[in-house]
C-alpha cells in the first residue's frame, strides 16, 4: 500500500505539510469521547447519535474549554466570539 499526495485546493508547500495536527485531533477525540476507543460499551448504534455526539464534542472543545497553550478557547483566538461560552448559550 502506498500513500500518494495530491493537491486538492491551493498550492501548498510540500516541505510544510504535516499530519501531526490531524493525529493530535484524533487523539484528543479518542481521549475525550470513549465511544472512539476500542472495546467500549459507549458506542453509537445510529449514525444520527454519532453525529450529535461529535457536534457536542467540537462545540465544547472550540467554545467552552480554555486551552492551556492559548489561554483562551479556540473560538476566541480568531475572533469568532469574545468570551468562553456556557452551556446555556449553546442551547439558545
């Protein structure tokens, strides 16, 4: 089996392409959501349930959780929001 790099959009510099960001995100998902670990009983039988769990994970990761390296949430850093959200703001 061979991995072939193909440019889909733009003109990326091949020397700067890294998979470490994707791998770190996958690890974070596996550690925060037990349904992605092996031999677990917290799995999704329906695709709809899995999609809802993923949406909640990414909402909490991006809007609620203050990250140690940034000292803010990932949504505050680019200016999407001006403060960390609470659960009531997500529900509204």
